[in-house]
C-alpha cells in the first residue's frame, strides 16, 4: 500500500470529488472543527460587495489516494475525468474503478479494493446513501471516517443518523413489490452496519468527521468541519461578471419530484422576469427536456464540463444566479464570496409536485430554501402554475 493510500477516498460524482479536494486543502490548513455551520460571508456589513476574506495561500496537502467509482451516464463521467485531472495536478493519486455496467462489476471492484480498504487509516466517502459505499464500509477498519458533501443529501444524512433511522434518500419512495422488499431485507444487515459505522458513540478510538457547506449540526461523537470552498477560491477567479442573469437547472423532474410542465412554466416565468440568457443544466437533465426548455424560453443551454462551483468561480458568470432549491444555493455563496454575485432561490410551489413524489419532498425542499444563507428569496408565484 502506498503512503498516500493511508487516506483512501471513494467518490461517485464530480461534486464529491471536488469536495474531497476541498477537504484535503482544509485539512492541510487545519480549519477548526465545529458543531454547526456558521453564517456564510460574501457581503460587507454595509451592503457593499468588495473583496471578501482572503483565500488561504496554496498549501501542501498530504497526497490522497482517490478511488473514482463512476456512474454510467456520459455527462457525469466526463465531469469526473476533468475533476480527476485537477486532483492529479494537486499531487493526489486517482484510480478509476468501474463498479457498474455489468452484473459482476460490483463484486470485481470490491475484490480489487478490499485489501487497501482494510489497510487505510482514514477513509473518506462522498455518498453515505450509496449501497456500494455501505458495502465497502463493512470492510473498513480505519479509526477515522470522513463524510464529504454529496449536495443536500448531507442534510438528510445528518437528520437520519441523529434520529437513529435507516438511511433512505429523501426523494425515494417504496417500490419494487415483493422482489424489492426481499432485496431490502437481504441488504438490511449491510445497511445496519454502515449506520453504526457513521455513529461513533460508544466506539472508543473511532472518529467520524462531516465536511460540509450545508446547514447541519454535528451530533453524538461526530465533528463538523466547514467547507468554505477555500481551494476553489485559491485556484480560480475571481470571475468576470456579465450583465445578465444565469439560471441553474435541477434534476427534480428526472427524480420524479416535480411535474415537467410545471417546471417548464417556472423556467419560462423566471426567464422573462429576470432577463435570463443562460441555463446551466444539471448533469442528470435529459436532452429532450433541455431541448423543450430552449424552444420555450430561448435560453442558451450550457452543459458544464465541471461542477458549477468551479464554472462560476472561473467565469464569466451573471451578476445574478437564480436556482431552485438545490445544493448550489448553499455552496455558491461560499465559492463566490466577495465577487458581487447575487444568488437567488425560487421556492417550489407544492402544486408543482407529482403525485408520486415522496411524502418528504415538500418539507425537504422548503428546508433547503429556508436554511440558505446570504441568498435572495424568490416566491414560487414568480413561476405560475400550469392550467
């Protein structure tokens, strides 16, 4: 096992990989560990938009070994390869490990990684809800486990572990009939082991750290380290600002939460009201949906080749960025600290939700919006309902 592999990170999305780079940078600078995320900073107390706090000088982060477990969709894989190149530029070792795409791929990947997983002293994961990550955790002997942000899922992860609940994604609903229930029962011991691994209380010598930009509070024996995107700010920008407004896309339609027609109406209304010219697509948005949006609104559809935090920091970017409830309403105020960019969030009207949306959808989306700091709130009425 190489020296860098004493810390072993597993990522399954471009944002997770970015947040591992942020964690390595923060660890090198030893940012304080907290029990809650403090107020984000981006505007002076007098309302001005001058330079914010200076980014920490580039540090010499201890090299990590990062294992990328890529999804199958081309957009995610392309972004992952580009962020992986940035990770290698920082001196980290990156291993591309296919764990999907065939029936036996997960088992082959597990066999290839088992020895190093057992030997690692620190293990970093990006998606605690991932069944593959939970399976890997059954092999972990490390004294330290670190969870980096996987978007707003971190909020649900912290809430569920605090309540001692089974780890279930907020937008997931039961399904699959009898075969699905059988699979759940068969997988239950693995899930229970992972849940215990994430809650170190009563396990002397074991530590769990959460590295997050989300409005979460540590509980039990967990510690919290703030992710203020210091690496991103040190490496990129500040961006050149355009006069227009940029819209940020969401995969709420693809996950079955929001009705497609209501979403199109909302985007059309926001485009007209704010004079938006560009639409930054979420990597999971379907080409058919994006073509319909472009025809209905005239927006330029941009498919970013990197996570939006990096794209916005590099610029050019609009002076106003409008998003529906999503990760970026929490991360962009950090990444764009002191640049003069205004981040605005548009509420999701409960009438936009599909009949198959999870019962948790309404309260979860409201919570994402209500807890966002240093953003401008836009009412859902700005996007009229269909009909």
